[in-house]
């Protein structure tokens, strides 16, 4: 469930209240006329179940509330209310499966900014993976996968492609490109420094490494794993299953592949560098493709749910009056 805080301009306040009151997934509606000062207007709050949230937010934007007022939403961790239980029962679909497109866009949009923290994390992750490659240590490889922040821009790229947002696409590609190039250059330099210190050597890269050689030997399964990871990652993002996202980060060899490119380049082992680069490209492309397809399927599914709800026969309230069912609600607009 989401808690909405709306500042509605006085000339749109009645329409906003009517919209919220008519939606079966909205409850705990409170209206404070004239309470808002900046921007000026009526202050309206309510709780809305996640399966209705996307439609409600879209309709509020259609009324111009976003332009002339304000809309804010927060997650509600605990609600003890029979009214909330009724709202969840009446709203079509299931909250665990619901996608709130504006929430996803806002969450992933933050991941496209090329910050110092992002660069530091991807550099550290790649350097850890570089050492793991030389030592043939899967534990270090897994640790590097978890530290790597690259899934944020990848998810943002998927959402931006679906919503047709060229600026976000550009920022996502920039973050990934600059991030990986910076990390690989730093790993080349760190490899040279460790070699000069006598801690690692070229022979370690050329030795048999049965536990980590998959990183630079891509095959058909690399594509399959990347696709599956893209699906799981996007589902974990849209359904707020952060535990699943950790599993996705561990399953895909993006950062380790970049590290192997850097280490092999540092030692001039070009066939291995080329194989690692191909592994990196395969995984990035598979994640984006699978993530985008997952979002398309979710969009189509919720359109289907909305159409079924729109044609449902109005149920009766306990007092005998007609329920404000979704017969009066519009199906969600295209995610773009």
C-alpha cells in the first residue's frame, strides 16, 4: 500500500477528491481545504493499494495536479484497517505483482547519475574481481559481483527504452560506458602495481584456472544465464524483492568479465581479453533484452487486468448501494 500526499489547486480539488473517492483501491481519504501554502491549494491524503496506484497516479497527472500542485507517495509498511482490507479485496489484481511505473522510473532514474560513489564502487568491485581471477578464487568473484553497482543503470536503460526517454537512455549508457572503462583502466594499473610488488604475476593468469575460466570462455549458456538474470532482476525491482536482486547480482559475470579484460590486457594476453570482452557484451545485452521484455509482459498483463475490471459487473456494497468499482476507471495508459 502507498500513502499519497496531494496538493490540489483549488480549481481542481473537487475533481481530485471525486477521482480518489470513486476508486475502489483508495481508502483513508482526508481533505484539508486551503491547508497547503506552497504551492497553494487543498491538502489531500489517502492510502491506495499498489494494484490501483499506477492508475490513480496517471489520472491525477491527467488532471494537471503534477503541473499546478504536487503528488508524493510513500510505502506504508503496516496498516491495521478493515477499510484497507476491503480496498485490497475490491481492487483488481494482486499487490505483489503490481507495477507502479512512476515509482520504478523515479527509482531507476536515480541510478543513471554518474556519481563519485558509483565510480568508486565499480572500480573497487572490478579490482577485487581482478585479484579473484588471478587467484582463481570464486569467493572473491562473488564478492565483486555483489559490490558492483552496474544493475542500476541497466534497469534504468530497460525502463527508459520502454517509456521512450532518450535523455535517460543516454545517461544510462554513459554511466555504464564511463563506469566500466574507468574500472578497467584502474584494474590495469592495479595489476601492474601488484606485479611490481611481487604479489601477482603473468604466470598466474596463464595457469589452469578451472574455477574461474568460464569468465573468458562464453558459450550459449552465457546468453541463457544473462536472459534469466535480466528477468529475475527486473521482477525483483518491480516487486520490491531486494533479496532476489542480490541473487541476480551474484549470477551474472559483468564485473568479473570486465576485470578479466583488464588483467589480460595488462599482461598482453589478447585472446583471453577478447573472450572476456565478448562475455561482457553478451551479459549486458542479455540483461537489457530480458529486462525490457519482462517490462513489456508486465505492462500487457496489467492492461488485461484493467480491461477485465472495466467490464466487471458492479458489486453491491454492504449497505445495498452500488460499489464504486473499476467500471468507471480507465485502463492504465502506455508506460511511455
